[in-house]
C-alpha cells in the first residue's frame, strides 16, 4: 500500500491520505477506496489502476470520460441537481491531467459516490430504476457531440463486422467443432438481415450518432441507500459513439431473462415481457425528448439485435476454441449461445407486443 499512498499524492485530493483498501467486485481495473483526513472530517475517493491490456491508450479513454463527465455535471447543475452525487467526478493530477501516467501503469481518481450497487436484480424496482438511470443518462447527453469521442473498442457493436468475423471463424474451424453445431450455425446465418439495420441508419444519418455506455448492467448504477432510487451511472470506460438503441437492447438482453446466461435446460430460458415493460416504462419516462422517433421505432428490435450479436459471438468463440470468453466448463460458450438464441425466438414472436409497449410509453 505504500506505493499506492505515494501515487495518491500526485492528485488534487482534499486532506492527507490515511488508508487505501481494495474495493468493489469489478474484474477489469484494480480499484481501491481511499480515505483522507480533512478539516476534522473524512473524505473518500475511488483510486484505480487502469487495465492497460484492455485499454492500451489511457489518453483516449480518459479524454472520453473527461468530456462526458464535464458535460453531464454542467447539465445536472443547470437542472438543480448535485453533480458530486449524480455523476462521476474526475480528480485531476497536480499538473491538471485527468490521469497519472507512471512507470508502473496509468492511474485515476474519482470522488466517491456514497451509494450502493447491486450485482443482481433483487426486486423489479431495481430493474425499473436502472432503466430510469440509463434513460436519464441518454437524456443528459442528447445534445452532446458524440463524434468527438474516440472508439476505445473499435467496431464494438458493428454487427455487420461481427457477422463477417463469424463467417471467418466458420471457415477456419480452429476447434473442429463446426460440424457439431450446424443447427446453431444455421440460426445465425438465417438472420443475417438483422445485421445492418442500425448501422445503415447511423451511416445514412437517419438515426443520430449519440453517446453509448455499452455496459448497461445493473451494477453500473449507484442507488441511494435510503430512498432506493438511482443516483448515478458509473463505469464510463466503454463510452463511445453509437446508438442509444444498443444500450437499451443490451439491458433487455440480460435483464429480461430470469435464468442464468449459461443455462443448459432451455425450458427455463424465457423472455419476460413484463420485465420488458418495466424497463421500457422507466427508460422512456426518463429519456423523454432525448430520443428521436427513429430511435423509439427501433428500441424493441434492438433487443433482438443485441441478443443476436452476443449469441453469435458466443458461438464463434466456441468454434474458435474458447479464446475470448472465459469458461469454467466444457461447452459453456455453446450453452451461452443457445440461451441467447432461445431468447431471440421468444422475442421474435413477441415483437409486435414489444413495439406496442414502446409506443404506449
């Protein structure tokens, strides 16, 4: 901890550091809760070592976060909110940089948000509040120039490229498993028409390019410990230009499946239309005028698209020999793909009802 305490001194924190302890359940960055003594009281900060393997260009990463958080904080203040509680706040280095570049890595500090994050949906209200959180996040950034952001993970939701990569995996068949999963392969190939629907709208300008969070999990929302309402959206490492449909669709993909992502008994995998309505109601109530007509028209479909993209990636990795997604047992990526495909079948049948729900709210 001595090294960490020394590094902290390079930032414009209040008070003297008194402790730094490992914090949270994240697996990407190395995270610590730092406490300082200041003005007879205590201050708290989040200190992180940025994962250089996933984010080799910390400058681009932190430029994105700086631009978005500064824009958000200004908007929140204009609306009479508390930016320190409702947005991530970067603590700059002593020489005014958003992160510290050192011989042993890249580091950053945020103000600590005194709230609670849930790893799983313990009650429907949590899912609804996460929808309100991400809807408000999109609303705050509706006028932000998303094209000023770097693609820290290029082509992350370029489904056309994902499909082409899938075909390359089939041709290579590195694991020799392709012949064993012909049914699943046909499932992906027969739905190629899904791939370019959003990308073509973005490329043509018919759908606006906006800030996407790209990791809209429940545990990236901070909740108020007393009221149970959402406080802020956190973990902005994957913010990039794209479509808000991506964030909505990915939330539905994992939030409306009551079973585990790698469930082997597909009879337990069902798309919950009631949870979809909860999320759509919360999201649309918060995003308001921050969503255009073309975006609203594609929200329900985006749930299918994001599930399709994810399932395709799971199946490709199974065929590649499990090179990307971590597995703890044999055929886990295949089971993950199958759960996604079952959800897609359910959503395809329910798409008219899903569209009606979006129109309702």
